[in-house]
C-alpha cells in the first residue's frame, strides 16, 4: 500500500491520518496532489512516486467547472495516468531546455541558507548552468539549502527556473513564456482543492511556515478559528454558533470549493499577530502545512494564549478584553523602558525611574 501520509509536509496531519486510517481512503488523485505540494521531495523522488500512483486504478483529473478552468485536453482531464505521464514529460523536457547551451540566453542564481527566509541573489550573470553551480560551490558553504537558477532568454519574456539541491539534484522546475498548452499543464495542480481530514480544532495554537500574505516564514504561530474544509457539522463540533445563516454559508462554500476551488482556497483562518503584539484576523493558504505549536509562548506571544482560551470557551469576552489590554501594555512598557538604556543609572534615579 502506498504510504500517502509520508507525502505530507505536516507530521501532525500525517500522524492523524495513520491513526484514523485515512491513508486507505485517499484517492490516487489526492495522492498525486500531495506529491506535488510536498516541499521535501526532489524531482526524481516526485516522479518515482507519480509512477507508483500511475500503477493504481485510473480516475479522472477534473470534471465540470474545474475541467473548464484547467483548460487541459480531454484525454488528460479524463485520465490521471495520462495526465501524470504528460506532466512528467513536460518537466523532463524543461530540464533539457534549461541545461541546453544557448547563446541567446543568460543564467543567474540565488541561494537559500539554513535558518533564513530570504533568497540571496548573486549579482552576476553567467553563460551556463554549470557556471552558476560552480560559482555557488566555490566556498563549499555547508549552510546552503537550495539554489534557484534562472535561464532568461535575452529580449524575450521567456525563462525557466530550476530549484536544486547543492549537489545539483533538481527539486522543482517552472517556466514563463511557454506556449498555452504547456502553461495550462504546468498550472493544472494549482486548480485542485481537497477537504482532507486534520486533527485541528477551534482555538488550537498552530504554526505555519506561511504568512497570511503568501511569504514563507519559519514557524509563525496563530490561533485557529476555522478551516475551509469545515461544513456545518464541523461548526457544531467546534462550538461555532449559528448566526446569520453561517451554517448554510459554510455548507455552500464547501460545496463550491469541491466543484471549482483551487489550491489558494485551502485556507486556515485565525488570529495572527503584528510586530507590536496586537491581533488581527486573517487566513493563510496552506492548511495542509499546519502543525501544533509546541514551543512555550513568551513576551507578546502570550496574547495568543489568551485568544486560544477564549476560542476554546475557557474564558469569557470580559477577561479576554482585560487580559489583551494588560499584556499589550506590559510589552509596550518593556519596549519603552529599553529606550532608557542610554541614560546613566543616577539620571534614572533622579527621574524617578530607578
């Protein structure tokens, strides 16, 4: 049996699937999507997994409204096997085009280091991918996680971008300026949406690599209020009261997403924090990446604990408001006090601070 849980980015969701036996219920199409969205697998590993999936019973990739939005040929929309083979052929073809010497194109690269969020772009341009790899490997820095190389055709809106390990193993490949058919095939997985089971409930303190604005973070915690995969039955389980037809609305959204939702609709909603500790309501678009927060909350992060307790029904609105105000004031006072470090202790005593 294919271990589909191993394709998940979230260890907590993977453990939940194994506990409830969902791996046996996961469809081949869902498994193929999980391979696509996995952020640990290399391209050869993805292809090996897709080959395994292509050996399972065939099924349709898209029907109805979603099929129309994907705009892929009927032969591919009607057969997961044919779709996966075509998708892998295109990726392999893009790899060949990427490494093929071409005087009308130039190369550049960026580096992602361990523990950092931003890619560090090298300022030079090169005549080949080999030159990029050689330059990046010149220092032999062990903290390099990935390289992102771009082949740009001069004077054209055409480029191929390869993400690779330091040992040159391909991780992902994408392209701009391709013909319409290739573009539609490359984007096909982005038009998919699934309501997978998760272990999360309203009020859980969770952590995500993704900010509400799409950027990749390193463990931004927030308080979960709801998932896009919840219908009215889940609202009842999570103590979400029926107000202004919200149960009917939840079921309507769920049915809409099942028909034509895409990967950006796979949202988790909750309470997030600004730098000053204040709270705002937003969503992030990768609920399959969520994990439980296990690190202790300190400083302004303690406010998330307050909102978690409120969402769980453990404290009332009055205590929520009071605690939020007190914790914000405490953190503001700490920041203001730090500004006084430039003064001598004697001066602070004269000012009544010490």
